C-alpha cells in the first residue's frame, strides 16, 4: 500500500508546485521593437524569433504563463522611452526586452537603472553597454559591434591579404563602433585604413561618397543594413567599383533580413557575423526549419538573436524557480547562463554581460538558385575583447567617429 501511495503523493506534490506557480500569476514581459519605420522588417524579425521560442515552450517559463506586451518604438528614442514608461508603470511588467538602434538603447538605460527593471537587449550592439558604462540591470545576448569585427580585421589582413582599406560607415554609434573594431584589429595586424567615409542615416544617394573612394585601395569595408544595403549594393555596382575593388562588410550588410532582395551584384561579398542561416548544425537546421514553416521566410540574425535571447531568459527564470519578483536574483541568474546548442553555436555570458560566441566569416554565394552566407571560416569562442587584455582595452575610448584616429588617411 505504501508503494502504491508513492506515485499519488508525487503527483499531488507536482500539482501543488504547478498550482503555486499558477497562483503567482503570469510573467509579464514588455517587448519594445520598431514595427514601423525604416527598420520595421528587422523589428518584425526580432519579435518573430522570440515568438517562435515561446510558442515552442507553450508560452510558459518555470511553470508560469508568459504574457508578452508588444510595443512599437518606431526606431525613435523619445517614443521608446514613452513606451518603456508605459510598460513599467502601467502594465507592471517583470522584465523588458527588445531594441535595435544604439541611440535608442543608450537613451533607455537611465530609466532602466532608476526603476531597477531587469532588461535584456537581444540585438543591440552598442559597445559601452557591456564595457565602460555597464548597467546593473541590463545584459545583452546578441553581440558587441566592435567586438564582432576584431577577428575580421585580422582575417582581412592575414588571410585576404589586404594592405589598404577604405571604410564606408553609417554616421551613428553602430557604424562608428563596427568600423572602429575592424580598424583597430586590421591595423594591429599590419593593414592600413587609408580613408574613412561617414554617411548620414537619411542618405538617398551613395554616389557622392562612392566617387570619393581612393582608387588604389585593396578593398572597401562597408557598414549598412536594410534599405541602406539595398541602396549601396546597386550603386556600388553601377559605379564601376565592383570587379575592381573587392567589397567586404560588417555582418548586417548581407544578413538574411535583406539578402533575398539582393542580386548578383552581391556575389562574393565577404563579411563577419555571429550567425548565418546556412550554418549546417543540428540546432540551426531545426531552428531554420521551424522558422521557415512558421513565417515563410529564412531566419535572420535578428530572429535567431531573439530566439536565443528568449531561451537565455527562460533558463534564468528556471534557475530561480520562476520567482521573477526577485529582480536581483533574476539579474544574477541571467549573467550565469550558458547554452551549448543555440542555433548560432555555443553561447556563454561573460563577466561584463556580453556573450562569448563563435564569429563566422561568410561569403555570399548562390546555392540552389538562392543567395546565402556560406561559412568559410570559424573563430571559436570569441570574447568582445578578442585577444586584447580587457583592463588595457577599457582604458582606450569607446570606438567613435574619431577613434581610432585615421593616421593613414
């Protein structure tokens, strides 16, 4: 009789735990994303990735229902702050996630810190969020803009063999930091950046900038995404530079959010990023198949970053038994998460709140009639500080329009 009673007792205990979780009410997640405006496609890709993970998880974390409140920030810092206040003060969310643009990300930090709201940036790459100005209540699960480019600077100098490179970057924090990381590493490995061109976000015509590119450069390194990629790609080909000066790029330039809209003018472009939809691993094959079935498009890094970001959040919530009301415990757990089988590969949070992960060198090829970012080389377990000593690295200024200085321009 005692043996027969044991399963009943265990089942009853399970019901009590489940009932206790349910009694706590839903876990409320505020998600801020640009669903309208110039980067709306990327914003929708962001949310789709998180949505897919939560669907696969039954919209639960640690036995508690997950309720997501989605807000459109239009890619505007002022709008984002209004939406954040609404989520925290009116909706009483337990945590916040989202955000793409660096100017938006930095603008929200003072409020996040003042309100002590656990926050995850699954996309935003602003370097100082996990470097000199590390917030207490925020981690990112995506990447550091400059950090991702450190291996690529080495690759361009040592493997591609380029000696002189011209950079063309969007004139805001993401552009500065992406160019900066490449610039430092490229020159530390023997290359020379001989010209830096900065392009305003409202650019409608790249031709005035393309006409300035030094003709004796070995390559052009470009930072763009979305509509800026489409504009640059067509005008680079029309300028006559394609075929004469090779094009290399930051990972967002040929990311899958824009790749299907590109054509043969982009064949051969080499870039670096922490994800490619063409990664041939069991985890990525499963993720890609599920994403394509759910949304009828290939996943971009925006969707993978948010899928994996949601999983990191789930792992942290599970680690604290679903008690998200203990904000400090949740932040401590978030900083300790390690995942070995994310679609992008292994992910481990560092002591600064940034993931250590693989960086992939990709080349645009046409496979089965479609363009893809074929992985041609992998740098494993890359820190945002690359091979630099963190303490020494942090003594230099954050990468900016003027740092590193263009000593060879």
